[in-house]
C-alpha cells in the first residue's frame, strides 16, 4: 500500500489509512481514517516521514500509536493492550513497525468498551523523501507500507486463522 505525505500530496492523493478496511484514503473530514502520514523536514531540515494519530491533524478520530524499534513486523504476533499515545506524532523510517489501536465505528455496537476497538500493525517498507511533482516526480513524498489488521472487534492476535480459546 502507498500513501502520500500530507504536506505535499496531490489534491486527491491518499494520505491516511482506515485500518478496519484497510484502505488508503484522503485526510478529509468526510473520510474515516485512523492514521495520517506525512513527509516533511524535521527541526534540522532533514526530510523525515511521520505517522500521526488523527487528533494531531483534526479534532475528531480516536486512535493511538506505539512505535516498536525492537521487533520485526513478522515477530509481532499480538498487539500491545496499553501504552498507546493518541496525540504524539511518530517519526518513522524504513523497517519501523507501529502498532495502532483505533476506536472503530464498525465495533461501536459492542457493549464492552474494550471491544469497540480494532488493533493493527504497520511496517514502513520504504519512503521516497524527494518532493512530489505531478510531472517529474509523481512518486515523491510517498510512504510504502504493509498493514496487518485483526478485523475482530477487540482482538489482539495477528496470527492467521480463526481464534482459539
């Protein structure tokens, strides 16, 4: 999956992900999204990729992030159940894994609050830091990633197959 960085995206370019589907979407109030992506200079002027929780972009949405720098994407078989930050922008680079806890509209009918969420994990495969230009650099300011979602409301496992009890 590929998304553009929010700061330099083409008008209709996807800059966010709805983790429940999962689907790349525009960062727009009419879209349901759980994480937003950006590529912009850091404080030293170095181009850097970021993942942003929706509250860092707008006043709606509820998702938290945890960046894991110690495990690979495949090694993470279940999502952490706490420690998610819903307001801090997370810098990322190729190979970084980010766990996402998102309050999901699809799970809003669940009676137990802890089951109204969807867990997912994202790995950054590569980042094109060069500026976007529709003619000379259409893949500029682009983040390539993979995502694994447990589509069952409140479940933390990323293993394939049906859950066992």
